[in-house]
C-alpha cells in the first residue's frame, strides 16, 4: 500500500513544536510552521533597576532565551542565560535578576536573544546590552503631614536612597552629596503647575525637600541626577499625593464710596473679613481681598476681571481703590481664590454700581426756519435707552462764551429726540446730554444759525374805497436788516392774499410780485368785494418771513 502523501495540518505542526520545547529539547525542532505573517523586527532590550532584563517580544512568543555574553566576539562565552521569562506590561522580562559569575568585572556586556514566535522560525537578536553596573536610585518617600492647611501651608518631603551592586548583591544608600530631582505637579482649583527642585542626599543616605505648594500636590516623580561615572540611575519613582485641606470658612462684608462711577476713575471699597474658628467668627488677618467686576465663580483658580485689591489688616478690615470699566454693573468683594478656602458656595459681597457709557449723536441736526423756530433732532447712539434720557437745547449769543437753556426735553425708548423753541436772528446752538446712570455727559457740535430780518416799511391800497370789481393799486416797500441797518430788499418775491368779509380763510390773489431796486412794489388788483388784504414775503434761504399790516377795503 503506497505511503500517504497527505500533509499535516498547520495546527498539528504548531502543537508538535510546543511539545518539543516543553519536553526540554534544546535544539530547534526539525518541523517548522510556515510563516503566517511578516517577521517581528522591532526588538530592543533594557536592563531593569533590579537586574532583570526586558526584551520587546510579545508574550505570545513560543520560546525565548536570554544570554549575556562575555564579549561581542564570535567565540565569546555565555556568562549567564535563562529561558524563564514572564510578561511585563506588553513585553517579556526575565523572571529573576540576571546573575553573572562572581568576579565578573562591572560594565556593559552584549546580550543575545534566541526566540521563536508563532508562525515564524527560530531567530537570534544580538543588538542588546546588559548593564552590569551599580544601580543608584530613590527609595521610599513620605510627607511630614497628611495635608496642608491655610495656617500651615509648608510641608517637607523626605526620602531614602538605594545603591545596589549587582556584583555582590549588596544594597546600601547613595553617597552623601548625591542630587535628587523632584517634580511635583500642583493643582489649584483646576489650574496646574509643576514645581521642580533638587535635594541633596545627606550622610545617612536620606534627603528632605521643604515645599509650600499652595495647592494639592499630585503624584509626581523623584530621581537621582548627575550620577558619578559607572553608576546606572534607576527609573524615577512616584511621589505621594498631598492634598490641600479646603475646609476654611470665611465671610465678608463691604461697601463702595459711590453708586455712579465714571469709567477709569476710582471707587473706594471698604469692609471686613472674618473666619470661622472653634470660638466663633474672628477677624481674618493677612488674607488677599479682591474686588472684581464679575461674580466669583465656583472652582476658579484666579480672580477674574479684577478691579483692585489689598491684604486685610490685623482686625480683618480693608480699604482700597477699585477702578471699574464700562461693562461693570457691580463690585463683587471676596478673597482671592485659594485651595484652602471652602468654595461651595464661595462667599462674596455685592455692591451695585453704575458706570455711565460713552455716547455719540447720530444723526445730529439743528435748523432755524423762516419763522424763527429752532428745531434740534437726532439720536443718542448707539444704544437703546433704559429709560428716557434728558437732553437740552442750548444757545449762546456771545460767540459761545456763555450758554443758556432754550428748551429741555427727553428721548424716547429708541434714544431719539426732538426739541423746538423760538430762536434768535443770529446765535449758536448745541444739544447737551447731562450725565445719567446710563450715559456720560456729552455736548454735541456747536452750530451757528442766522437769517436776515425783513419788514414791510410801507403798505398802501388806493383808492381806499374802490368800486366792486374796480381796480386798485397795492403798493409798498420791503426792507432787510444788514449789519444792524435797514436797507431796501430788491428782488424780493411777494404774495398777495385776501380774506372776504365774514370768511375765516385767506385766498391768494397772486404770488408773482417782485420788488424793484429800491425795494418797492406795486400791483393792480381787482376789488371783488369787501375784504381784508395782506402782502407776505416769500423768504429765500437765509431770510426771515415777514408780512405787511392787514388792510380792510370796503368796496362800493
């Protein structure tokens, strides 16, 4: 019967390999499993602080042998070897420290690693080094207290050191003068910082480091630095946690010197702070008092929007200047955040203030009409008005040296205003907003407004008793005032109106009368009926309106 040519399953081959290794066979098994994936290439080795050796091979390795060689020569002897490796994190470490023969000189020795991974053949790695040197490091660490408090914020970290000689197995302490670097992460109400300091080892192999954390010390690290040649420093050790006791309770009261404060000017903040003691509330001396423009928040590590501050006196009182901003609507007085103060809730005192806001006028308009009426219109911009804002129309008749009030009024909700009053022939005008809780005082631009005065110096109708539908002559003279002198007004446009007897309405007859060079006018009108007659000036720009006297004509 012919021999079967059926190939063994992969699983059976792997099982055979494992069995051969477990049976103590020291030579590679003849049957190899075919490669199922790429070979493992990322291999490094590390000498641990306790003398073990770690190699970056996965814990799924089928077989690993670590050998420390006498040299890198091809015929070098094996000083020590082991196949007993255990998982260490993601990699493999020798189960026990590597022990070299007695008398082996201190120094670095080549490492050879033979290994086999699932789906691969037996391989060898020779790029490692075993450090056969004295190891120096930090031992136990502790603080002299369980927590820091506001009254006792200083703590002392003490520690021991170790010096291990792998040749003898002897463990002693680090030599006097050895430097230990300590890195301490400190949390202060969600704010983090790291304090780094160096302690010096004493003759007894210990060291101490005083620290004032002003916060909670989290787990940091300590390690020996600047080691002497031939010493291998151990990995950093973890420092213990030292909390800050946030149990101190306080209360605070305050007052401000004024309610309305202009921006960039000071307000005086006075008050008193007390702490809770076993004997009740007592003055809290020497603590940082701060005034802020925002309500203190829970968990803040620093004061926000600081307006001013000071340290409380021996009797717990305080007095300092605070400078508000335009956005400030209250002064909140509290203690600067500290990890030693209870913050739920965080005590503070509130004093309402107002800081008037800057304003502008947009639009801004002042006019003088032909009848002598001055009208100012505009808007206080760019805000809405919390309530009606006072505005004043002012005038000056002496070139702006002195000012009087022509009309007072207020804005609407949209900060718009309209002010009207009888003005003057020649004067300067402006709008003024006095200071209020919402806005600063603000005076608008000065505008000079003037018109020429005009008058009818003569006005006649002849004949005085015309016949009905008969003709009559309307004549007269128009003048204007120039530099204080009345002069003829040539080219003036006039309109003639009549009001029939018993009527209340005026009706225009003509609007095309024009004065001559001497300011005189004459017009032939028809006496339709008994009526009152008047001539009015159609004022051009820069002239005031005027009208003649009213004349009654009794037509026959």
